[in-house]
């Protein structure tokens, strides 16, 4: 949700509480939400020497501005889907990083096997809608090209 970011921004820039509320006017519908935001904002204390609190200290998750049951349900579904999508993207990044690490180490066999493991994971990201197909095609193409040059440079070094 965007509210923790808004609170952190308002807190970091030293903007006043009323300006902060005015910025949120389009999304703020009920007094309960306003009171929770005010308590949270005041708890952040405006000491300029104090570091920003970590995101986990801002207990905004789960606050919903929804007025209907169906909207509340959509909000819950969106939170669940967001968590799954973030986990999937993180998993994909881990697979790609394994390939890049193997390429950096100069190990063609390890890079090739890591690439073969990363390829279906990237394609699954396209199927699930977390990555664009052109992005995946570009990443796979570039990784493949880097692995090929790795083999060519190793072959040239052994044949002189």
C-alpha cells in the first residue's frame, strides 16, 4: 500500500500534519483511518537527527478504505496476490543471479546448468503476469549470448 511511503516521505521532509492530510484527501474516507494515521504520524516525532523508522515499524498494512464487502474482499485478494508476486519476482532474481555469478566466475558448465534452471522460471513469470514477455526474451537472449562468449573465450585460450 502507498501510505507507509507517504508517511515516511512526510516525516523525512518535515512537512506538517495538515499538509500530510491534505495530500491524502482523495483516499481518506473515514474518521477511523484518519485517527490511526494521526497517531502513527505523531509517534514518528519530528527530530531531524533521528533516522527514519524501518518500514516494519509502520503498522499500516491491513488498513482498508473500502466501504463495501466486495471492495474489502478485493483488497484482501490484492494483498495476497501482491505477496505471491513479490515472492515470485524474488525467486526469479535469485535464479538469474546464479547464472550471472557462474558467468562472472568463468564456469561455462555451471553457467549453462544455471541458465537451464532459470529459463523455465523466467517463462513462468511471464505466464503468471509478473514479467513482460519481451523483458524475459531480452534477459534470456543476453544471458545466452554471454554464456556463448564465455565458451568462445575459453576455447580460444586453449587452442593457441
